[in-house]
């Protein structure tokens, strides 16, 4: 994409494409390019749209998880480098991955904490709903028992 030119996409379409690529790459510039918008556009949307800001951090958290898994894979098996199968060697250089992990660690930690809180809130809401159903059943049983007792005494 030529510098200074933005390809026009429907607002939701570029956002979804950007966030999907951000989750894959953890790279804002690359994700913006894939979505056909300037990086300044995505930063502006992040500042002005709370939902986009939240989804941005979710995508970074996913990208961080992907990066962690890729890093672990590389640490275990390395990457083949060199001139063909006979001369290839395993390379275990992970400096860039470590820098990305360090750069995103704090924001991803915040996002994971938010996810844990949401899960906790959902569990509490579920328990409260079950308790309310039990209470309603007990009230119905008590009301039925009162009717039976009243009918028996009449």
C-alpha cells in the first residue's frame, strides 16, 4: 500500500480483519496493512472506541498466547537454516520473540485478569440463578403444602 493512502473498507470489516491479524502476528503495523488501513487509523479507533480497545487487548492476549506456543516449539525443535536438507542446521535464536513477550507481558496480564474476573462473575451469576430457582421451587412446594393442609382441615 502506498504511503499516505488508505484503502476504503466498511468500518467493521477492516476492524475484524485487523484484529484477526493482530491475534496472529502481535504486530500492529502488519495487521493494519493486512486490513488495508494506516496504523494511525487503528490507533485513533483504539483511543475513541471502547469496544475496539477491549477487542484490541483480547487480540493481543491471543497473539501473546500464540507467540508463547511458537516460542516453546522453537525452543524444543529449533528452525532449519542453511542450504538445503543436507546442509541445514537447527537454529535456536529467539531474541525477537523474547522482546515481543516482554513488550506485551503487562497488557496481556491485565487482559487475562479481566477474563478471570468475567469468568468469576459468570460463575457467581450462575450460582445465584440456581439458588433462586431452588427458592422458587421451595415456595411452590410450601404453597402446595399449605393448600393440602387447608383442604384436609376443611
